C-alpha cells in the first residue's frame, strides 16, 4: 500500500496532528527524545521560517511525521540544524515508507542526518557511518547506578566525590540548583560556552541570534513532555558549572554544558553531572542521554548504548556527488598522516562550516 506525503509549514501543525504525533512517539522506545517531540519542532518553527513537516498518510490514516529544515538551495537538515542531537521519521512500525521517496516528495535534493536510530532501517542504504549513542540508565535510581559502576570496578564516581570535597575545603560549601531559571546563570553558561568554542576553533553557535533565542525559549516550557532544565553548581557564592538539558518524560538529554575555567582543577563539570543524575530519578527520569559515544568522558559515565547511523539521503545527482566527496574527505581526515592538515583546515574553514550548520 502506497504512502502519501504532504509537506506543511511547522507552524501549521494542528492540535489533532500534534496529538497523533505524541501517540506514535509514545509507542516506540527508540523515539523517546525531546528532539523528536512536536514541541521541539514547534519551538524552532516559532523562531525560524524554514521549518517544515512532511505528514505521512496511509489508507486515510496519519502514520508518521518527518520534520526538517529547508535551505535556500532545497537541501534538508534536521530541525534546529546541529543543535538537534537526534533525528528520525516518527512513524508507526508498520508504515510502508522509503527514505529516498520521502526526501524526493518533499522537493529536497538531499537530507543530512547525524544521529538516527539504527532501528530505522529505511536509512541504512544511506548511512556513511555506524556508531553508538551512550546513556546513563537510572531505572534503579542513582544508588543502583552507583552500585553497578562500582561492581564493574569503576572508581570514577569516587574520584569525583573526592574532588568535590577538595573544592568545598578550598572555596566553600557545595550547593546545586536544578530547574534554576536564573537569567544570570544562563547568560554565564552561554559566555563560558562561547569562549570554549573559540578556544577549540569551533563555530560559536551563540554568534547566531536565533540560537540564543531558542536556548532561552526552552526554559519557558515546563510540561514533563518537553521542558528545559537549567542546573547550576556553586561552591560558596561562586558559580562553578552550569548545564542546560532537555527533558521528555522519563528521558533527560544533556545539551549545553560549561564550567568556570578558573576552577577546572576541581572537575566542576563532572561534579555537576553527578549531582544532576543523583536528582533526576526523584523527577521520574530513568535515562540521561549523553549523545554519540565520541568523547572519553561519556564512556566513563555511561552504562547503556544503542546503535545509531550518520549519513545523507541524496536524490539529486549533484547532491549524491557532494555526499560521496564529503564522505571521502571525512575518511581521509581520520588517517594519522592527515592529523596536522585536518587541524589546520578546521581553523581555516571553521567560520564557513559554522555558518553552513547554524545560519
């Protein structure tokens, strides 16, 4: 049975479509992410004019949703660009859809993705890389998580506790504010993060006004189905670290984290993360998502993984050539012989790459 695709502007999602979206999302565990909620798409659509949603219909019934952003040259990207950490077609398990047909029906030349659940096999032919996403399973509470890590021989949590006590002796008593909507804390978080981007020669996402607006707007959402949570770690009256995360029901996704560089020797970012995951089970959260397993600290914290894929659904000939060329360049850059040239290239083309990702 063929699937019909109709693309509508993001702000035109009706209450009935939103409800259907929520029903489909709730029925599949692989869709449990704040970035796959209708709320995320509506939030970005309230700030940007290029957000669209393809509605999938089969036998007169809505069976799925494909949210995307359309660039001026009809290339698709996730809603929110690289600020969106998870992508998917939110569809029923028995819907008969094809990734290339879907992209073509949306009048796109291609659609880039960097974190799609591998369970969406429709994207497998278009995958450039298979990886894994890592998370912290808190279904047995923080104490259960702590016992599991200790049982595996990990001393990580113990070392973080020692660092926290050392900081308290040197600076002052520790306190953590979760669900903090202090505007000064959020501003300091963005200032620290901007400085971190510049030090690493990465694009400063907060140089784009719409991203700052997006970040601030997440804190106006307070429903458990989708909300922003701002957490802050203090020693005495000194702000040591802050994190803005997004919650969807029982799932929390760490999103933007930064720390006071003057206190780096006390590992304030790790200390805040430990206090956050200590608090999350009291809110009914059972999983804290860390994203793609590409940094050492994630392996230290995580105790659960799931497969994901990265790639591009290209349907226009020129887009296919660009995807192949980019894939080859990425593979070449991972060669040990190309480490120095790759670092230089990132410094030179970083601003342009950032504009392409976030403008």
